[in-house]
């Protein structure tokens, strides 16, 4: 779902902290993000002029290889001949993101409601979220933990900056005291107070309205002032407003009531001698120019957040933006070799790019991604190559062929994922792990081979293979395939290494083909065995190991079906573990294809009490939204 930021409280506390962490990283390491917004276009709509806003956004796009377009609303038909809503619909088809600096909150809200791309409110009469991020970044740089900060705002409390400062405290969880004149035209909007009260209950923040500036600044860490003559206020009101606001002017005497190391802030432009004295804004406690510079870095980070670019992960030790969802995706071996294809490298490379484009959509949604894959066609082809060349070079065992396929497919997936991530401006590491999985030698599967490998054969070819001692079965009406033992996976040998990589934020490709089957000898040593592990069952073990929040099994059908080849074929959109087990007992799912997928989904859902989904590759996002796929839950 597209995200808009129209006020600072449109972001959660975790998201604010993650954007601030990214802002700090953008400031410290700008070269890391020099291509992060490549091929992205920002349209900047200005109804109110602003030097800092235009320069910060336009420079942010330029430094990240994007493009910014400036548009002056005041000299256009926007809002006169054309509505903001119609404009939003048109812009959504042309650019990637919109920034709007307008007079009225209703205008930017109408723009956002009609847009299918992110909209950033760069200022209206109700909020100023971009300024808030720059302010909080400056405070973090000077004071550290935001939640321990006490801030005072003195001056006009009936304006956008005050309202969003109050919301900032309420979202993040720090204390703010606001002091300004009372009476008609100067009161804080009641809706803002109600919103802040509700947010403070969640965050532990504190918003206090004070009667005097002295009461507000006593013992605080930060004192903040803003213009007494905001845009749009008639000049003939200036003299009276100065008289009204003078008791709330920030002076050196007022600064002394705060903590000795208190800092002074003003979002600029500033009028010396009005909201604060020259001695204050030009003095050693003022950080107004650090605050202004941070508009650039926070603009970058906010756009990276909204566009899912720049590898949105915070540095170690800083709260990270996460959806809280770690997803394991299990791909079929046929995802890389389509029906009718020969299985050339070029074919598999092209198919891998198609697959990775779908997978990166999950990364852009904020998911932590782990991938496992089948290897049936590939390991079968490697085995066949071994057999054909047996008179020239020694034939390798099936487990060795499985290891070779893991290396090949891991390389292919790793490279394609890295390239797609790079194209999308996502800074994520990718690692593939050659993975051994322990099985038990007394597993009944060794006496009853069921796992199809290799390509499909005609019936006549299948008969010839049987004559050679191969186990051959008909595979779900698609042809005949060689089958081999498929023991149950018990343990991922490289489990700790995989978990460390995943926890570090890397995208990991692991347990390919279900893992290389090994047994542990009485002396503790490992030995490979002639078998293939079902990739979905191996995936269920991997999902448990990495503590996945969702297990998604991708196949060539949109969902699982009961009586798939029969007259009563019906799609199954949801089933509990108990319902799925009942259908498995009835033999509703083919043993060599959908059966193991349902088994794996059941195992994961039963163990983790979380959801497993079976769907097609091109239906990933639809399935996540619950619009398609087979969803298996504990209850």
C-alpha cells in the first residue's frame, strides 16, 4: 500500500527513528547513496515559496542520481481549472513521488487521496513533517536519546510547526512544553490536543501547555522559536502581533532558566529582535544552521523510505525500520526451467531474473527475505551428464550432483538478486550457502523412492528407464520422471551460520533442493547419502530455524486444489492444520508434487502457529494481501 506523509504522526515511532538513523548515515556516508534514487523523478509543487525546501529536495534527488522538477502552483491552473485530485491521478502516471508545499491541508490531502504514488507534505497550515525530521535529527546529534529530551516552544502556538512539534513528542515519546498567547486566533486546535493525548498514552511522551515562557523553559534541554509572522498573515497585523508575542520572546535571560547546556532552535527564516534576540540566535547555544542543513539529509532518508530504496536498514545499535515480517520463500526447480525449454544457461538466467523481480517486490515491502529453491530438473540434468560421460570421467553420486546444483543455482540466484536490487537502488547483501541437511538412514523413504528428479519423459522412454533399473512414475499427468528416495529432513547442519547471516540483514539463499542429504555416523562425522530431500519439507525446517513469520511456497498453480485431476476439482483458499491433515489422509494431494507442499505448510503452521501460503510466483503480492493462494493456519 502506498504511503503518504502529511504530518509527522503518519509515521510510527519505529519508522521515525529508522528514518533519522538513515538520515545520519546519509550525512556521514553520502557516497553510499549516490545511485539510490536513480531513474526516480520527484515533482515539487510550490504554492508557498521556500529556499530550504526546494534546495534540500532538489539537491537530495541530484546527489542520489534522481531528478527533481520544480512547479509553481501560483502561476498555474492547479486548484483553479484543475483539482488537486485530478492532478494527483495524472502525476501518478508520470513521476515516482510528489512533494507539495501548499496553503491548506485540504489541498494536500486531496492530492494524496487521489495519488497512487507517495505524497510528502512539505508544509501546509496544519503540519510540517519534513522540518520535524530535521529538528529531531539535530537534537539527536547534540543530545543523543530523543526520549530523554525535554523541549520548550515559545511563541505562536496556533501554527503548523507547533502542532507537528507536539505530535513529534507524542509519537517518539519525549516531553514538550508549549507557551504562547491565549485568546481567539491564538489557541491550540482541540483536535491536535486530542491526537497528542492519544499518542502519548502509547509512547509515554508528554505534551504540556504552559501559560508563561518562564514556566515552559525551566530546566529544559531545548528551546524552540518560530516566526511570529507566518506566510499568509496580513502585514497590517504585524504591530499588534509583536505586542502580543513579546512576552514569549526568547532572550538570553530566558535561556538561563533552561539547563546550562541547552540548545536553541529555529526552523528559519528568523527575524532577529522578534521571536528571539540576535544574541540568542547568533550565540554559542544556537544550532539553527545545523538544523537547516539536516533538511537535506532527512529529505533523502524520507524519500528512500517512501520509495523503498537505499537498502532501508539502520546501522547496528540503532532501531531499524522493519515490518516485523521475516518471510521464507520456497521456489520450485521449474521456476528456472519452463515447460518446453531445454534448460540452457541463458534460459535459466532469464527465468531467474523474472523470479528475482518478483522477490524484490517483497524486499521493497519491507520484508526480510530468505530463499530456498528446488533443483529437480537441474540435478537430473547433472546426473544425466554424469551418466553420458561415465566412460570419460567418474560418475558422481546423487548427493554430489545435488551439491553441484546448489552451487550453480545459488550463484544464479545470488547474482540476479544483486543486480535487481542494484537497479532498484536497494543496498542489501545477498549470500548463498551450500547447505547440508541431516537425515536418518532408517527412513522408510530409502525403501520406497517417491521424489521426481530430472526432466519429463514419454511413456516409452519411461519403460526403457525402468528396464535399466530406474524407479519411474507418472507425474501428475505431465509425463514420466525418475524418482529417488526422499527422506525427511531432521537438521540443517549449517544452521548457525545461516541464522547469523539472516540476523545481519542479508538476503540468504539456502537449503537448495531441500539440502544435501547427509547422515551422522556414530563417531559424529557426516557422510553424504544417495537421495534427494523435498525442498518444501527442507524449507519448513529452515523456516523454523530462522523463525520466519511466514512461509511462502511458490509453484506453477495459483493455489492448491482438492481432487485436482478429478471431476470435483475445487480451489482451496484456506485450511487449518487439522483440515489439511484430513485432506492429506484422503489422498487429495499428489505425493510427488502438491502433497509435500501441503505437508510442509502444515508442519510450519503447526510448529510456529504462523501462516504458510501456497501460490504462484506472479501472485506473490496478491497472496500476501489475501486475495489468492492457499493459506494454511494453525486454527
